[in-house]
C-alpha cells in the first residue's frame, strides 16, 4: 500500500528548478512517485506504507530550498 498527498508550494519561481526538485525528491527511498507541477505550484507525492510523511516533507523542503531559497511546502 501507499499514501498519496498533494501540497501547495509557495514561491515556486522556476520550471527548471521544479523539475530538479521532482527528480531529487523522487530519489528518496520511501518515495514511490513525486510530481511537481510548476503551472499550478503543486506537489503530489506518493510514499510507501510505514514511511514518516513529516520526515519526507522536511527533507523535501531542504531539497526545494537548495534550488529556490523561498520555496515552501504548505502543510
């Protein structure tokens, strides 16, 4: 089983950066799929059962800030 959640992203300014964020977050071992849609500023993330969503989101936030310092996941 998996859990899928969608989050709004604030201050997402760059489509190329969004693609890099998506690639890096998708590489997390507990992430089955991550999709970041630049046009709507939304991230959909699917994680495996038993994974800590807050931990994944904290790490995802660090990835995002490495590309765009003001980009924030709205929880």
